[in-house]
């Protein structure tokens, strides 16, 4: 039966009316949701901003007017919204645990609020200071055995772990350590002049630190025979000993005894007595100062997987600080680039910010500082990431690192390290590099300013034989590296290892490669092509004032292509050479302000 036309039109009008009502009602719901979000509800819209402030409340919705209080709550809201921006306002967040990012955080951006300098800290403040005799102050640390920190920061300045001889002394390292070692490496004994030894109360907490060839050796002491000068090092021991063993030709010092605390800026943690001691520098008032000790090994962990990588995660303008590193029982048998000799070829220090399977992520305009190990490191499966415009300094280990094992499924690739200011790394572990790239391919290292390091400025490659690996097509260009190799030996401003076909080193300004007073015998050139190095185009680099000469090649002439470089001493004739390199290497104009921070 046919439906009358008037009824058809009526139903159409009714349907349109209902549709209109639904549209209007939907708009009301959206407006209400946005209003509730601004007043303390939950932010849900994709691309939303979630604000977090130390003055916020976690029951808030995360708007600018009603920020949440904790980073974990901000992260939960950002995940719920999807591809959200977390705006972190000024203040310091002392984290209870590392902030962990997974695939659920893909597409999110974490940035500092305009004009703010927020700090994500892996440390904890220590208060309750009491003035003692001899200019020393003390504070109780009830959990000192579980929290055995190796760094301390007073009003943003790194304090010096109590040591003998003092770092300020004319002779700040000793000589005379001799090695005795059983063939099975179960016993390691150093013999020193007995006058260097004292009745250290907490003997097993005392460490001997040896300046070895291209790194440092750190080991706790088990027993001392003061009459003979024999020091038994605490087991277990790494089976590697080799050329980096502490011998009579290398220099050493002792750290971490109350009896060594004797000059301003030094500190000591008495674990047995659960007490921290510090001798203030001039102008420091422990009743008012902020004293921070590292507690967490990592501040940020990006934990993607091969099946579920973290994609498009970005950090902007944040400061990461105060991570710690507990010396393992085996100690630290230092290898270059803050790796260790203990049977594993990839056993470097952990990093304050560490990533795995991060794709197309970025760290831009951030600060990494006051670290107990490495600064930022991208490892397995990290691809297409950018580390740019960051200030990396005051790290116990390396500054920036990219690399993992020589495996197709895990090798990092197509990452960019550019316009970073990296300096004063290796404050504890002397084998530190400003920038380290190991097994990685198609890495660009460009326009970085790298300076004031105990070891190498930029190191690329991780294979000592000239055999093919997956490392290839890296580019090291327009970097300014100077005042490196200040402590140890056998490194350079730019250092390479292994066969790297297609790799280019060009337009770098490299100078003032030092030789430390206690360095061992190996030279420190400006450009150092070490074992297995070949396959490089080396073009228009300016290299001068290097203690070990401008270059050192371990390979054959046909292993390298050299074009238009200026290698030599600084002089009137060189100041006109490669003026574009001299003027253009280092930070680009956009990031030049980093030098003043």
C-alpha cells in the first residue's frame, strides 16, 4: 500500500528534526566536556593539552587553570587523550621511580611550559644538617645501606667525593701501584708505598681509582697490610686484566673514607653510621642549601619493543638530572667509552635517559645534567630519531650515545645528533666520550660543540678488526671539538673503529687535543683512525694543536680518501685556511645561546 505524500514529508521532517536535535545535543556535550575539562574534569580530546604543576592536584582535569600534580597522572591523561601534549610547568619533580614510556605514549609531546625550566630528578633532597667540628656538617641518612650514592650536589654544584690526594693538590695522583695476579684471576693485589695508607675506619667502602690507558679502573678494597703496602682488592674480579691493569707505570688515588674529608667541597657517606658528612665551600650555608643525592638509575626509560615500538614521542625544553649508578661488586674495569672488561662486548654504563625501539622521536632543547652515569643513549631498534639543541654536561660518563649490537634486527639507524653543547662529562669515569656512536648506520653527527672531556670528543664505530659489519654511511660534519683528552690517552677529537663504508668526516674544526699529566704512553691525535678503520672520506677538516699530531692512521693509505684537509700547527698561515670551517663548525645560529647557559 502506498504511503500518502504528506505522511512521507512529515516523517522526513521528523527525521531531520531528530538529526538536528542530535547534532545540537552533541555540540552541547562537547562544549560541556571542554568546560568540565577546564574546571577539573578529564581531558579526552585527541591532541589535547595536559598541564602538570607542582601546585596542581591529581583530581584536576589537567587544564591550564586546573593542572594535575604528578607526572604519572599527566601521562595517564595523555594516553587516554591520544597524541596529547603534556605541558610541564616550573619546579622540580623528585621521582619515586623512572618515568617509563611505552607504545601507549606514541604521538605524545612532553614540553616545558613557556618560560619555565622544569626539572625531572632521579634524586632526593637531604636536610637536617648539623654543624660539626673542623668546618664539617653532617646529616642523618637512615637508609644509607640501601641508598649508597656516589654523587652529591649542593645548590646545583657537584661536590667532590672525599679522596687522597686531594684533586687540588700539586700532585693529585700517586705512583707506585704494582700488580700481582693469580693466573685464574681470583686474586688481585696492589702494592703501594705504605706511607699512602691509613687506618680507614670503613675499609670495605674505600675505593682505589687507577688512571689506566684509555679509561679508569675503580675497585673496592678488601684488606690492607700497612707494613708492606699490600692492598687486596675485593672480589669478584673481571678475568680481563691485560694492558689496562694497574701497574707501577700508572697513577692512582683513593676515594671514600671519612679520614680523607679535609677540604671544602668534599663529602663522605658513612653507611655504617648512616650519616652524610660535607665540608662547605665558601659562601655555602647548609642550613639553607638544597642538597640532592641521586637515587634512581634512570630518570626516563623509553621501552618499546620490536612488535610495539614507541613512535613520534617528543621531549622539548625539559631538564633531566640526578641519576645514580651503583658500582657493581666486580668494580669498574674501564674500557673506552665507559664500557667495561667483564666478558660482554656491550656492557656500558646505564643512561639517565635511555631508549629502546623508539622511532621518529625527538629530544630538542633539553638539558641533561648532574648525572651519575651516561646522559642520553638510544639503543636497540631506535630509528629516525633526533637529538638536537640540547645542553649535556656534568655527567659521570658519556654525554650522548647511540648504538647496540651488530644485529640487523636491533641496529639503530637514521638517527641525527645535531647542535648539542656537550661538555664536562667523564667526571667519574675517565673513558667518557662526549658523543659515542657504536654499531649504528646512517647516523648524522653535525654542528655539535664538544669540549672539556677527559677522553675522546666524538667516537664512531665498535669493531677492532677490519671486517664488514652493519656500520656504514655515517656522517660526521661541521662539529667543533676542542680541549679533549685532558686525563687519559689513546683517543682524539674524532676517533673511529672498524670498516665503515660510505662514512664521511668533513668540515670539522678540531683543536687543542691535550695530554693529561698522568696519561699513559699512547698518543692523542686530532683525527684518530684506530684498529680496523677504513672506508672513510675525510674532507676539508681543520686540525691543529693536537698533542699526538693532527692525525693517526692504523690502516693503509688506500683505506681512506683524503681531500682538502688542513692538518698542522696553529699559525698565521693557518688562520686563513678553511675560513668557512673555522666560522661555521659548531652550533648553528639558532642554538648559539646554549654556550651561555
